[in-house]
């Protein structure tokens, strides 16, 4: 005879049967539901023995006995989930401790450390008076995971200045340029440049094999630095990459002449978006060419500069990111090899007419980047306060009331005087 007897109600049986048929419940819960249905000794249950249930469901007799006990002592939900609240540990970090721990993590690390670690924070928690008793680094890890904090990660970012009119002015100018439709006479060109370190191998790398990744030696040899100019036409889906030995004003001037004479000879004006580097100025053309030639090139260029700390507005940087990931993420030893690889990548991208679909507009910038815009304090006329207006109104009404009262009294006195005039009567005989 079982010590713990299971008696299911009609609703409980329906719930368990639906759980078995749904096909979306965990296998552990389904097994427990089957055991409870077979062990039911109520009006609608078969009332099987523990041995028969263990053979049918393929579990041990002891498991059936434990499930009976859990159902009787803790209820249906605990019997299904297989979890008990009796031996649960008390939470070591309450809400206040977590908040103080997060504040410490978001602040600077102790002197001598570059960042907070799990064990460092666990060791410093008592010293910082965040908790009274020591906690383990596993407790800290669970707290970080619950709050989606990763103090060991950091990212280099281009942080724009806040509330600066010059920044937002140039930003909105670039965004308005990107809204212009395609015009063959006024093509849009985004230009940028990037240094690249040439590196050669000191030992032959081992090629990729099944079950083994490609291996290369940690030692390498530096072969110098070259410069890459990126000329990107987003509305046409075309780009041109030039590898130069240096990055000087004359190199940039030669690129501008190539842009005007070779890439867009029929254009009336080339709309050029670039960052405000010291070599990206019209004076560089006068240093490289004669005044007549420099003026001829300048007359066909319309400069639009991205703001400082706003290089993300240049679509050429996005194209450079693709180039770095698809082509340059390896060791290349010579400039000749680099030119060959870059030209192959450029031809492939141009053949696909791959481009950047820019969707960010001025309207969205004024909402999402509102913190970058200066706060303008508008000067308005001082409105009279409610109390003073009410006082003046009451004074006006009181004055009018006094005037009306005086007028009524005056009129009343005239009528009274008329009524008080004696009536002459004939003398009595």
C-alpha cells in the first residue's frame, strides 16, 4: 500500500492530457504527467502500482515514489517541474547590492588594474562595503549575465562632441547631399584614405587541412607602409582604389586630376564628400600644378567636408571596411602584390555594382541625435502672473462697482428729494 496516494481532479487530468498531446512540453514534464495519470486513484484514474508504472514509463520505482511524495506535499506544479523550494539558497545580492555593484563596475578600476574582473570585484566587494559577507566570483558572473554587463569588452568609437553647432551644421549638410537624386552631370563621389602596413612572412605558413586550421608563425617582417585612396560612387555602385607610396598633398592633387579628367570628364561639377584633413584643400592643387591647371580642376569640384569626429558620415569609410574584411585581412609583403589584390577586389565589386544604401536623414538625426544639438533659449515676453491679473481684475471690478453704487445713490437721492417735496393742500375750513 502506497503511503502517498494521488487523487487527480477532472480539471487536473485534462491539463495533464493536454500537456502530453501538445508536443511542445519538455520531455521531463511529459514523463511526470504520464506517471501522475497512471498513478491516479481517483474516480477517473486507473490507479496503477509503482512497479507497473515504472515498467510502462521506463523509470525506476524510486522515481515514482518520489513523484508521489512531491505531488502530495508540494502540489501539481512542483511535481511536474521536479523542483523544490525547500532547499533553495537565500539570494546573496539584493537589489541595492546589485545597483552598487553595477555602479562600481561602470566606474574606474582600482589603481594598478586596467579593468574590473570577476575575482577582483568579488575580493573588493567587502572592502567597498557593498556586501557584509564575502561572495564568490560565480555570484558576480551571474549578476553580470542578468544585467547584460561585459566589463572585459571595450570598443573604439568615434564620439562626436555634444551641443556643438558646427558639428550639426556639417552633419546636416552631408545628409542633405546624400538625398540628392542621381545626376550624370553632377555625380556624387565619396573619398577617403587609409594607411596599410606591408608585412612579409619569416616562415612558410601551413595550409588548411581537414580537422586543422591554417597556421602561421607569430614572427613577421615589416616591409613599410603604403597609402590607399578610396573613390566611391554610391549612386553608381562603382569604386576606384589607388595605392600610393605616400600620403601627401600632391598625391591627393593628382588623384583629383584623375577624378576630373579620367573618371568624370563629361561632368559639369563633381560633388565630393571627404573628411577635413589638412591635405584635402584647394591649395594642394596649386602646389602640384600651375595656377591655370589648378583653377580648372577646382572649378569642377564641389567640396563637402564631414565634421570632426563625424567620419562615419563618409560612405567611403564603409567601403574601406568591406575592403579590409574581404581583401586586406592578411599579410601582404609588397606594394605590387597589394595593387594586384586590390584591383581584383575592385573589379569584382564593380561588376556586381555593390553599393551602400544610405537611409539616415536630417529628420531622423534631429530625433536620434538630439543630444548633439545646442539648446537654444528663446526669449519671450514676460506674461503677467495669474495672481496679478486676478488682482487687477478685482480692482477694476471693485472700482466699477463703486462707480455704479455712487451713481445709484445719486439717482436715489434725486428721486427721494422729489418724493419729499410737500404737497400744498387747501386749508381746512
